[in-house]
């Protein structure tokens, strides 16, 4: 039996027991009464470069196909505007300062050279508000503290606050300021004391005009500035924002699928720091920019089915760590973007998008304890959330072996179903399915979950994920 046939059989719930010896099921015990952090309905998010607003007809209520694809990820997600190009934007009230192709797309900045300066007009903000209304999403908006002035930030912030209104979740002043000294935005030796002074000056200027404005930060690339920032500005921000990339640079041959799916001590350290800060300051955190490989992603890794497994597991980890949300960076036709395309050519759901869909299907609610009786495993991970009248369990198999799992929920179960996230191979780029179906042109998925026998072992095929719903 070939691998494709094996995966197809497993997806239908029929495993070739004559061809393979049955492994002993792993026992996963769920404790619905042992509550963890909550998963809110605005947990999922996307992140785009500020330069995309230079083309004001992209984020627009009239861009219906993009509205549909984004809205399918959740009715109340969060769109973050920022990235490296936020340090190269110029606010202008000249409504004629718009390119001829106002719907052109911008991919993630690769960091290989300084991006061009781009203007942003009130038209872009009006269209952005229409897009937010159409999708139901809210906004984190990045202002230019890299090359811009505090006075310019006040003018732009005023327009954003007045236009976006209640859809504005928070303002931010910069993107990865801890790397300013490396990318030429600030001289060598630029450190947290200088950044803190600048941030305070921008804050005072905007607050003088907009006393009710909400802020977040520091939007840093590493953990070093998180602790001093939280302690210094704990009363000035609503939540902390941090970035995370699993791999990089893309030119490094060691940045592989195997490494992407492996454990990451850097991520665990970040969670530890953020947890300590939450206990000390009461500030929640959002992973406001993340993806598989910095520098725009790596072909053969970032655009493969492996990114779907990595993405859904990262969402589970952030939720379990108490994060209030996550924003996957993307745009245009970048290697790691969840949604690729343009208004003229249409949009395509990349594998990472399917991972986000699986997490969405798990629903909102309270995370609960889910532990393998024999201890944690690098081969498979589990996540559980208790919603209204149901328990959702996500199982992610990162190994090349089929793994049966006996899900023991410590509760009465009336019905059980499974939805599989699969592809023919781990490095496949074009055939990811969720529940046996591909996302359509507008991102919708119509396949139904497959019924399971309650308390019977759940087969998790090699390199796949499954959402088990218990009611």
C-alpha cells in the first residue's frame, strides 16, 4: 500500500490493520474541571505591512473576496498593521497622492534592503474602516516612530482614531525597535533607555490630543526589552505585544521542516517571561507578529503542509500560555502568507490558513487540562478547550507513524466526531484538506466532521492533525 492510499484510508477512519500492526493507543486524560486560560473570539489574527495602506483599495469593503476569506477565519479577529515598513511610511492628507493601481499587493518585507517610503492617505483609513466593518474584525495600528516625528504621529493617530472608532483595539509606535540599530534606523549603541525616552515622548504627544487612546507595545523581536518595558509603561498600555519567528534566516540550510516542527527553547523562554510579567504587572500579551521563518519565509518550508501543523500547534501553545491572541504575518505572495493573492488574480488559501481554520473549528471557551498518561511526547501534542455544551480536543501528529489515541474526557459523552487536517506529504504545497475538503475561492469549507464511537481510540495518521469534538 502506498503512502497516499494509507493517508486516504486513515482520513476516512479506516486503518489497514492487516498491513500494519496495531500500536498500543496513547491515553490522553482530559480534566474538564481543571480550567486554564480562556480563548476569546478575537484570538485569531493576521498581520500586514503598513506599506499595504499606500494602495488604499486593498483593505476595502469593496474587496469582497478578501473580506470573505478573512471573515472565514473568525467573525471577530484582529488585523494588525505594522511590520518593517511602518518605519518608512508618511502620513499625508493629499487625497491625490495615490498610485494608479490602488489595489496593488505588498508582500512581507524581507529585510534585505531599506523599503521605499510610502504615503498613507485618509482614503486608506476610510477604506480600512469599511473592511473592518465588513469582516467584523478589529485593528492594531502601527505608527512610525522609526523615521517619523511625534507631531506626525499625532496627526495620523487622530485620523485613525476618528475614522476607525470602536474598531481600533490599540495603537503602537514602532516595529521591532530592538533591531533599529541593526537595520539603520538608529545608530549603533541604541538601547532600551533611548527607546524608552522616545516612546514616552510619542505617548505624551498623542495623549495630549487623544487622552482616551489605547496603546500596546513594545512589539519587539526578542525578549530583552519586554521586562523593562512592562515595568516602565505598565499603566500606559492595555497589553504587551511580542514577535516570534521559529526559523531564520531562509538562506541557512539548517532551517528545515524537521526543525520547524521540533521543540523550540526560545519560544518556551518567551512564554516564561510573559507569564512572569503577567503575574507582576497584570498585563496580558498578544503575539502580534509571527510566522515560520523571518526574512519573508523559506520556500519548501514556509509554504508547505508542515506550516499548517506548525501553525495550529503554535496557536494551541499561545492559548495554553495565556496569550490573548496571535497574528500571522503575511501579504501578497510571500512564502509564509496564510492568504496569497490580489484583487485582480483572486486569493488562494495557503496551508497555514488551514491550520488556522482547524483552530477556529475548535471554538472559543476555556482551556482545560489535557495530559498524556505516559508524559509529554515530541511526536504528538494535545490541546483541549471547553465551550458551550462541547469539549474540543486537537491532536497534532508530527511523526511518520500512525498514532492511536484513547481520549478519556472524565465526563459523560453522547456523541463524538473527528475532523482531519491532512495532505499527501509533509512538503506538499497545493493539496491540503480540512475534513476532506479544500477551501473554496472565498475560503469556505463545507465538509462535515466524521462520526466516531465515543471512547474508542482515535487514529491520528502520520503528519496530520485531528479535531475531536465530544458532546
